[in-house]
C-alpha cells in the first residue's frame, strides 16, 4: 500500500519525490511505501489552502457548522479506534494499549474544540461612559503544521483541531518516519465533506516541506513541535513575512523527591515519568533529584523495578515498554549512553540494546539509569529522548530548586512530598510550564500545554490553544456619538 498526499480535496501521488520505506521499529520490516512531496507539491498545497481561506467558505462558516464537522470527525475516529491504534503501534512501536489511549484522546480533542467554539466568541466590557468594547477571535489564515513522530496522530490533532476550530485552513507535514495515521485521518476528512483546500497533507523531509511552509509568504502561521536545532531554521525562514510562530520544543524535566514522601509511591511515578513511551516524550522526567537521606534506598528500589520492566513489541499484551522509533534514533540514544559513561557517570541499570529472542531485529534499548552524575554532564543537560534517566542527590530545598532549574529547558517538572507548604513553595519556583505535585504525566485539554526558556513559544490546548490559532481583535463602539472638539475651529 502506498501513502499519498492530499491537496485541494484530492489524493495526489508525487511524480519525482524521494521513495521512502516506512518501517515497523519492533522488527525492522517494511510495512508501507510512500513518495515524499517536493517543492511543487508543497506550493500546490499552500495555494489550495490560501485560495480556500480567501474565498471565505470555511472561515465564514458558522461556528455551529464547523462544530458539527469536527464532531463528525471525532465520531469517525472513534469508530476506527482499533484500526488506527494498530497502525500507530506498527508505525511508532508503542504498546497497543498506549496507542488506543492516544486515538481516544485524539477523538476527545476534536470534541473539545468543537464544543468550545459553540460558546461565546468574545468578551465585552464598558471602559468609559457610552463606550462598549468587544474583543473577538478571528482566524489567522493559512497554517503550516509540522508534527513529530512520538505521538503521530495525537500531536497532529492537537494542532489540527484548534486550527480548524478557529476557522483557519491548514497544510500538515507529518514526520517522514510515522505518516500512516495522518493519512488515515485525512481519509476521514475526505469522507466527512470538508470544503476543498481546507485541509491539505504533504509528506516529506523537513528541509523541503517544512522549509517551504516556513518561507512562503502565503502561509500566515507555522506551528512546530520538535527539536530546538530545527526550530532555529524555521524561525529564520519564517521571518520573511514575520509570520506567527508557535513552538513546542524539548525538555529535560526534573522530578524532585523529598525524604518525607513514600518511597514506593515516588519510585512508581518516577518509573512512569521516564519509561512511559520509552522516554520518547518531551515532558519525560529524565532527571530525578532525590534528597540525600533517602538517595540510596530510592536508587536501590528504582533499579530493582526498572530491571523488571517487560520490553517488547507493541502487539504483545505483556509489553510494558516498546522499541525506539527508528534505527537512527536508537543509535542516537546509545551514543548518549556511551557519552554518559565516558563523562564518568555510572550505570545503575540498563545501557544496552536488547537482542533477546524475537527482539534482535527491532530497535529496543533497556530501561537505563545513571547515578554519580554531575550537573554539567551532557546526559544531564541535553535531551536524550529515550529510556535514559539520571538520578542526582540534593541536600536541601534550595539546592533542589537550583538543580531543577539548571538547564536551558523549562517544559515540565514535579515535586513529591507530604509537606503541602513545601510542595507549593517549590513548584512555584520551578521554571516550567507544566508541573505536578505527587503525580506525573497528567494533562487535560482544559489546561494550556507549553514551556519556558528553550522549551517553546506559545501554548497548545485549552482556550489558550485556540487563541494561538487566532487573531484577537478589539472593536470599540461609541453608543452616543457626539462632537469631541479636540481642535478648535
């Protein structure tokens, strides 16, 4: 089966793009073929979105009409939940039960934005006698959406649902590694009856597709989720027409464990914080900071449980952690493990590619933990994006905060303690946009998602996420016009 582009309401096969094999990371087998879009394909998709927006069919559709279409998309996703989850598992490698959660969340995200656009679209206040001010949302225009491979369907939907709900037209570039469920989503769009040109899909390399979206003056906004090095090129390219840029980038998130917490509880959440999704999550708790008095006990218990995690293919119901997404990414993670050892950190567990029976052809890496680490080590400062965690000790609250904030990232962070005052005091000093107390990885559509420092610009989800894909306009109305006589006759 070949995966095609979707432009102006029609499926399109590129004629001169690069042929690409889509590989199952659990066994290295080719599961689909695709042809990357080229520059002409991207420009065609942009012009389709531009024409559709300028003709105003979608942006001037009533919010009730847009809401009904988005609700229908959600219903169709839910009806195909098992199929979409299996494709996500084959493409990304995550365990099937995780993929099912992602697909259900994607349906729920469409429903969330479909519901909030049925509510009031503005705010009204009276700043002066006989003056009424209304603030309303208006769509930005053509939005280029660039999504990563770790949540291929869900991260795409986070952007798509908000952008469409706000009245924009879109061009989506999925990761070239994991495009399958994006194609399936656009099959749903085609069956749902979106006007031609509202939704467009172009697969291919970032240096071609992503770059063209960033430089085009017919694109009004670029929303990107991915690495910080790539985004520097996007921001530079986007400066041509000063288009709006929304960015969700990396993280090196701290998980602070104080001595008064229950060690079993803290270990349980610490394992979940780093090894869920094989650590391929931007908000993963990849730095565990433990108060000195319980450090040894925590490490012993963490290592004991990490060593028992069942690693395997996503279609095995016993699998708790799947493979890394590609051979290239696996090698990057293994290189970081080697770098950590060369820097003088000590492996407490893991550190190897798994080559057990049935796993040798896949991209599996053991759950890995480093101890005896220093704050300036690369494995502490740089995002590994895999099942690799560092465990540091701290002596007091001040040092914990200093270590927690001691990287260029600021996406997420957590505090585990039974002292409510301390929890609140510390979490307020953590420079991160997504934080937890005595839990991890919980997130909801009603709350904004995004980070501080080099972890991004802007926020996804919630009504704030809708604002990201909107222009806010103030309208001032004089209810009793009269001469102001500012200048004398």
